[in-house]
């Protein structure tokens, strides 16, 4: 090729549009002495691959690679005087050569038509994901029917009284309702008239299929500014992707960039990269308040994000995103648990159709089939009230209309019956319309497979409603299945491809699937629950309550609520089994001292379950459990104490509340202790308002000049205590750790000093740092204090450190477990009770129970009473909990925790195909934190060995593999042992079967945990 500039510019227009190319060539003239070398540089500036650049100039990709590594990269390094070694494959040359970039403002003289961009992106998203799923609907367009709304006001949860009618009990019955029409709602949103947020923060909640997504689409279609849609299930949980990152990295790059390049190419010079200037342009639209952010499906977010509504609230408080108007949708069950975490949102609930709207919907649906319309309306009018209520739900009514003819023009009795009709009707529709015949035996096998997949996904800590192709393949490998059922489910439309991961993820071209609607995922899961033992172990012993080893307590996990209600409606489940289940829920004893967190939840679930279980004996005689009282008295606090505590400001502002009239509710409690609140405040805790700041001694009058923390601590004993507290708080704003360290030492040296101890509690509560170390300091303080009121204040400070504006600061499971361990002996104090209650909401019952009763540790590395013996029961307990025990022990060993990443893999199933075993081991490694293989998933043991040897040894932490078998026989397949022996590296196997080149640990080792830790130290630390 020739070095004609016009030819170069024609081949690489983005480079010439954005960079001073000729100046760059001149500065690199010594090295860029051939045209193909110049072309290699231009290709990199355009973000082309080697193959794309090579194709443009007619050279081999290998030549381009050599040009870059031998000529271009060294020349740029010399030009920019880069001394450190650089991994050029990860460097963005367009950023590195920023000084050669043309002024972007000049190239953006044309304004980006953001409104058109957003409209076209929204249209693309609707075609791919947003519209109602057309399963079985043929070419029929869904009628436009928008659901009316009601403004939701939530009452505090009432106490259960003997007059309770359990069949009428539900969260919905407890709401105060202020009906508004659909049009009134839209006016409040668009005209900024909503009560709390003036239209800036709106939450739309509702039952599954109540039309939440449809309503969001309606809003998006009428927004006059810039609507940006985010399916919250698409957020990258592995990277803990923020909303800002998603908007800039996924929405702008994946969805909007092609449209921007089409409408104004000057603004988007690169086909796959959004420039910093383009990102700034989008941010500017946010900052000017032009954007409507539509966040759909908070209940479908991955578990790794923690509490979805808390996470969303935090995201909306950060940076430029705060100026956006936000419309959020989520299911009612999630809002019922976490709705208080949206303090600034106006919350609206999608309600079901009225009778008139149901009729109108049917008339629109069967506009061209008057006989069917008439028959359905007649059947509905003759149906009982339960069925009438059932089909007021927009999704259920749609499904009914879809299958009306194939269902014999008769109404089903239950939601399960409605879903069963659709499933059967869809198979028939495929047969009649497409000639796709599936025999009944195959239908049954597929339904069962879908049920197992649905259960596996709902149990996942990843996204519970989105499935990457690799996660489905891992599921197949785990169950020794081929891909035929998966392919059949996709062909039938039970699983639908909804898009791709974000471009910056590995395997970004890997398809992402979902069940065609989340309610059908729940339906298939419910069909595959053979016994209520899958929800709540049948052999749970209320007389000696503790979690049953190896079993799940799904009933306490919110994602299983829908499955629970559907299972109770199944006609093929024995009525006696359902009765036993309800009775087990009513009588469930969690065994967690007097707290009853899970016992209460179980009791409420029993009440809710009855609304889905017709004919139950409990409808006439529902037992009232006395879960709030013991020996005739409340075990924690009287109502007036709770009333005050729920309204008390955080400790930093509590002084302003002291004279509040509500405080009188506490007076009886202080009188019982032989004191009064006024006396305590005046003489023990803080000075009266008369002395505050007015009676400072001369040597203390200049507190602002005192920086010696020890001097300030001693001054806490004076009447000027309040001013000293304020001074220490001010210093702590800049030096929190220094102040905390000083106060910690002061606790030990001032045991029983009510003045200093109460003041320290006040200060630590006012800081509200939200870390467990501060909490540990407060616990020491509560143990050192002898007066009840100081202890009460310390407990409130602990709550302030862990809960901020009803948001739980401690997020991950390890921190929650540690919180329970630290606070379990102090639950009688209200603030600590509240923290433990939050933990119980977010932890599984077995995890909370284990933390509550975990023994104190005497061994520096391991708990002192982890039994490992030859009893099969003991061994099953140990090996089921082995990964969590080892995680806990390693986390407490700072040196080992920094150096090693232990992966525990349970080889409890037989794998006849070694390739499936390789896939299973790989999926376990990735799920436990190993990076994905850059060359793609290893498909056999040799490739897995290469991944282990080449890719995992580069990590900061040494990866160690521990294989074990949690089944009673403890044996491992000889072929597996033979394969794994060739791997080398830090690998151990818990087995009695001989294996060369691998560390063997006996399953009957009485010091199993210590043996594993010693092996890790020897292999990782000592070498």
C-alpha cells in the first residue's frame, strides 16, 4: 500500500477525526518508517482488532502484531519516557496519547439529539425484553390496558389478637388506601405533585403480573424528556456494578452508542468505545435534571447486592445520578420487607382490575370473537368470589384469554390450574400451529427438568431470575445431563434469550436466559416440590430445636414465597400433608432463646398460606400462639418503651429530645430502678441546659485549644461534660481512629465511672462509623458498666453504628455472622434487639442459629469443639459445614487470610463422564471466586489442568483446592483421584483411598480443622 494520506484517512477515519495524526507520525518518524506500521498504530487508535486492521490494508494479522510489539509500543514508550514495564495489551492508546487528541468540543459542534437517542434505545429494548411475553399468543397484539393505582400508606405491624380472622389476614388488609385514578397518578408524576418527592422518586409495587413493567413502559412512552430504562437483573453482581457504571459502561456503550454513531458520528468516533467526552455529555444531561431513570424489577436483583432497596437508595445518593427523576418497580413481598428503606419515595401499589375493567379487557381481547367474549363473561359472573379475585390480576387474565378456547371455555379453580392450562395449551398450540409434536412423557420430563432448574436458580446467590448459558451448563454437569432438555426448553420458549452480559464482562458474547415470566419459574418449581420437607424439614424437633443437618429452610427466604403459595394450591398434594405443614409452621420453634424471630415469621406465613389452601380445618379454628409474652409478662419491653425507642433520634441529637413530651413514656421504667430520668440527666449523664456552655471554669474556657485527648477524657467528669463531648466529636470527625483508640483505653482505666463511660457511649454513638471494631469497643463498655441506663445508652449507640436511616450498614454474610456473635448475649437491650432482628431478616435460619450458638474459641485458629468422629451423624454434620467452618477460621487468621484462597469442592456425586466432572470442578472454582478462564471454559480434565497451572498461579492469593465427599461413605472415584494427581500445586483430598502426588487427610482425623490449617501454612506460608 502507499502512504497516501487520503487513503489512510479513508481506512481509519476515526483516528483522523480525533487525533493530530500527522504530528504523531512526525514525532514517531524514526520507528514508523513503513506504511503498514503506521496502519497498525491507526488501527489501535480506532480500537480495531489485529484482524480488522490487517483486512483493511491487506496484511496478515501476525504482521500487525509484530509491528505493534516491535515498533509501535517501544516508540511510544520512548516518546512518553515511560520507565516502568507496561502490559500493552491492556493499555488504551487513545488515552495514553491524549496530548495528540483534537479538541473534542470542536468535533461536537453538533448537539447530540439525546431525546431521539433515548427513544430509539427504548424501542430496541422493548423489542428484545420489555414487551409482554407472547407465549402462545400468535400474532395477536396485547390490548392496551393500564392498571389503576392506589397510594399505599403502611401501618406498623399490629400485634396478633385472639379476634384475628386468619383467612382475612394479609399485608394488603393492613394498608390504609387512598384511591387515585390512573390519570391522577400520571399527573402527579409528570407535574411533580406527589406528596414526598414532587415527582422525583416514585416506587410502583404490586403482585407478580400486576402490570408494573407495563406501567413503567407507559410512563416511558409519555416522558417528554429523556427516558432511560434499566432492567435491574442485568447489573453485574460479580463486579458489584454501580448504577453509574452501568449507565456509562453498559447503557451508553451497548445500547446507545450505535444510535449516536448513526445520528451524529462526530460524537461517537469509535464503534465499541464511548469516549470520555461522550460520557461527560450524558452526565451533563443528568446534572441538568433531564433524565427519567426507569428501574424495573428490584426483586430480580442478584443476591450479592444485598438488600435491593437499600442498595438502590445508596446508589441514588451518589454524585450526578441524584438529579435524575426515578421510577422504580418491585414486587409487593420485597417492599413489605424493605419498604422502609425508601424514605424519600412516593410509593404506589398496582392493584388488580375492577369488575368493570375485567369486562373491558375481555371485550378488547375478543373484539372479533363475540361468542367467546360472551361465554367468558358469563362464566366469570357464575364463578365463586375466589376465582373472580384470581383473574383480576392482569397477567392471570391475559393467560386466561390466551387459553380460553383450548381450555374448553371453562374457568380453572386456582392459580396453579390457570398456569397448568397455559402449559398444556402451549404444547397443543405448538403441535397444531407448527407441527412440533412433543409426547406426553417428554412433556412431563421437560416440566420436571424446568422445575429442578427453577429450584436451583432460586437457591442461587447470583441472579435468581437470570441465567447465563454457563450456569445452565454447570447445572447440566452437576446432574450428569446432556443439553437436549435445555435445547427443547429454548425451542418451546419456556427459556428465552433476553440479551448478553455487559461488554466488559468475560464471555460477553455468552447468551443470558430467563424463564418467560418469573411467575412461571415459581410454578415449575412448585410442581417439583414433592413434600413440604423441601420448605421446612419435617424432622425439625421443636422440643430440641436446631436446624436439621443438610436440609434447607426455604420457607424463610422471600424468593420462595410465591412457590409456597402455589404448592399449597396443588390438587395432587395430599390435604393431610398440607394440614401438617400449616400446623408445623404455626408451632415452629426456632430455639433462639426468647427472640422468636423465625417462629414469628413462620406463624405469619401460616396465616398467609391459609388464603391459598381451601378446605383447611384451620380456617375455623386457627391457633393463637403467645409468641410475645412469657409467664404473663413481655420478655423485652412494654409498648410505651417501644413507642419512644422507635421515635428517638440518633444519639448525636438525642439531647434535643430529652425534654420531649414522649419521654414521659419511659418514666415508669426508671422509677422501677430507683431513679428518675431528670435526676439521671442532671447528675449522671450530661449537664442541664443552665450549665451548658455557661459555667466553664477559667482553665476550661478554651476547650477549642485543647487537643490532648487524655485531658479531654478526664474533663468528662466535670459539669461541662456536654461541651467536652462536642469537642471530642469534632476532633473525631478528622481523626476517628485516634479518638476511638483513646476512648477504648479510657474504658479499661475508668471501670465503673458512670460519667466517663456514659459520655464515651454518647460519643461512639454520635460517630456512627458503622464498623464492627467500634461495636466491640461498645460491648466492652456495656460489660464494664453497672448501671442500667448507661447500658441502655450503649445499646442505642451500637444500633446507631450498625443501622443508619433504617439501612443496615453490615452487608456481607461474614460480617452479619460476626455481628450476631458479638451481640447475642446482650439482646435484652432494645437497640441490640433491633440490630439482631435486621440480621435475622437477611440471614438464613441455619446460619443465624449457628452464629447464635457458636462456641467461644480457645484454639487460636479453630473452634475448640468441632467434633470429627466416626459417627455417621457427626461426620455428616462436619462435612456439610466444612467450607463455612474453614472460611470462618481462616478469616480470623490474618496472615493466612492474606495469603491463601481456599476452594472447597464436594465430590459427592458419581460422574461417569470425566468431561462433566471437569465442568463441575471449574464451575465450583469460579463460583467461589476464581477468575474465569481467558481461553474459555475447560471442557476436559487436561484443559482444566492447564487453567489451574497457568492462570491461577498468577493471582495475588495462592489458590488451594480441598476435595471432599460429604456423603457418609466418604469415598472418591479412583479415576478422579488419578486425574487430579497429575495437577500438582496446593491440592489436598480428604479421603482414605491412596493417591500419589496429592496431600491426603483422613476423614476420621480427630483434629481435622487443625490438620487442614497446618497443611495450608506449610504449603503457602512456609514455602
